[in-house]
C-alpha cells in the first residue's frame, strides 16, 4: 500500500504524471468534492461538479437570515488548530480571517436535577448524584480521566494507535465504562455533564481519539462565516459547477461513466466522463442507481451510520449573556431537553446590541426528542427550557430557527459515526475502496477525523492522487493515519 503526505499534496499540488488528462465527474460540492476537483483541475484534468443544492459546502451551512452581519452556523462552526489540512486552506490557500472559538468559560452554567450552578461554583456535593463513598467529591473530568488513563498510556507507546484499534474495536464507550470502576451513579453524572450520553453506544476508539487529541481545546472560527471557505473555491471552479443537479443514476463501462441527473425543472440530463468521484454521504447513495458495485461495497454503503443532531438558534434584542452574566463564549450543559446552550462568539455583529446564541445543540437520542416537533413547537419548548437558566430570554426573544440534520435530504445526518467492530477489518477497508471507475471520497472514508472537515479533505486528496497517478482499485494511506 502506497503512503502519501496529504498536507504536502494539498500545499504543492498533485505530482506530475505521464497519463493523459481525463474528464472527471465529481458528485457533490461539499468540502471533499471541491477539494478533489480543484486538485485535479490544477493537474490538467477536465472536471464537472454536480451539486443537488443551490449552494456549496454540504454540511458547511451558514444561515445569513439574521439582521446586519449576524449569522448562525448550522453545520461546521469551529476548526481545530491541529487539523492541518483545513488550517492550510483557511489561512494559507484562501487567507480567510479567523478568531478564537474558546469552548470553556467558568461563568457558564451547569443545570442538572433542577439545580443551577455556575461552572466556577459547581461541585458534585452540591447536587444529589448519590455517588458511592469512593467517588464522592470527585469532579466528572477527574473520574473520566482516571478510567481513560490506561488508554492514554498505551496510545503514547510506539504502535499504540494500532493496538487500540485492534484491541478495543469491539467496544462501545459504555462497554468500556461499565467494565471500569465507575458506578452507575457516576455514569449518570458524567453522561450529561461531559456530553457523553449521545456517544455511549458508539465506538470507544473513535471517541477516545477525539478525547486524547483534545479537538475542542484550540479552535478558530472564520470571521465572515464558515461558508466563506467553500465559497473561496468559486473563482477557481465556477465554470465547472452545476447546481440543482440531483443525481439519479451512474453507469460505468470499461471506458467511462455516464451520470444521469434531474434539473430543477424536473428534466433528466446526462453527462459522460472518464471517471467519477462520489463525495456525497453514503446513505444518500441508496437513492441512486449505481452500476457495477459489488456485494461487499453495497453492504458497507448500507451500513455506514450517520448520526442525528440539531441546532436551534435564537435571536435576542440584547446580549444579556454578556451584560448580565459576563459570558462571551463557552457552553452551558443541562439535563433538560435542550441539553447544550452554546454562547457562540461566531456570528455576532458588534454594530448591533442584538445577538444570537445556540439555544439547543443536541445529538442522537437527545436530538430525536425534537425531530417530531414542528418548527414552532421546537422554538417554543427550547425557549421554555432556556428560561429556566436565563429568565431574561423570555422578554428579549425575537426570532428562532432550527435545522435538524437527520431530516436534511442532502445530508442524511450530521456525519458518520463508527459503531463497534467498524474501525478495523473488511468493513472499514470497504469504506473508501473504489470500484472500477467510481471513487468514493467523503468524511466516512477516514478513520481519525470522521464528522470533521479534515476527514473530507484527507479523503479528497487521497482519491485525487490515486486517480491522477493511475492507481487502480487502491486508495493510498496518509502518513498521519
């Protein structure tokens, strides 16, 4: 298996190749599709991008319906500094201005069991968690780190990552925690306070990778809005992007591919090329007729799991979280239906006294509690919960809007999540495996950064390299995997 440096390729472009330029059809204008298309076009290939929506970015989705320069990030809203490919595009390639997006503020709140405390005031003894004697008085972070320490020690050893994948791929997070010394009462405490309940039944190793890397520890946001990143590709790719193209069928022969799509007027059109890169979420492929895929590939496509999540933004006539509570960033965690309140530094307009916050950000079963509600009911019930923490919200509320990613027909969920038994073996190998002239590049095709833009970029670079250099039925590894 060939190994490449994805960051170096993104910085310097694809290597020279003696193969003749080809016509590549890229399906999806999210970050993977745009990045693969730009690399291939700059290497001399002809590219056609088909995008079903009337915008670029996929799960980079910035809502600009608030007054002034205020906006809300329904999708990607912060970018970890350790995600080198994303940081390269933001700062070096497109020179987009950023600011810090800190996640911790001791002035935010913890609201559990009907008790409301500032983080600076919180102590387990102030809330009746019914902890046993050996856990009493210990903070949630302290309890969690104690049980995770053996994994921390192991991953720091040579070959530690591979060991963890092979040893613990069969474990969900809750499996591992229940085998540890944690009591059920401790689980009931750390679940909501550390935002773990939506992750309990998914892959231990995937969650631990994010925990170990501390992906939320050093974040930035794009000042203009996250959609400035996909929009930065427009000057380079606008002539080859077709919006409103809903792909219905992909057929391949020994010499090329033909893609049939429906335009906004409902008419079917076709475009033919030499090869095709599919970058849309796997669960959306089940609504396409795709020729030539084998049984194992379809099995993987059907079984990649996409998580549920929603955000509910609210606009207020004044930024009372700043003026009354001295909160400029961070997250309030609760055991209420809203679960997490995010005081987003992104999307505020200093020229307005008005402001926006994420009144509810929830995942999996927590998000499902809102999916069956109408938009009006979502906003109303979220506002009721928010008022239990911030009574000022009621008389200053002006406007609310939500987005449920599980109901988004172009996303099918907030992003892919590994379940036990899916980070190793043939299931994972089949994720990114190309089939003849059809390639697959999305954030499900990366083991370390699923649901992050970084995963989409890694998959895009690897597939563009393999297609450009003539690798057949093989996608290279990245040196950082």
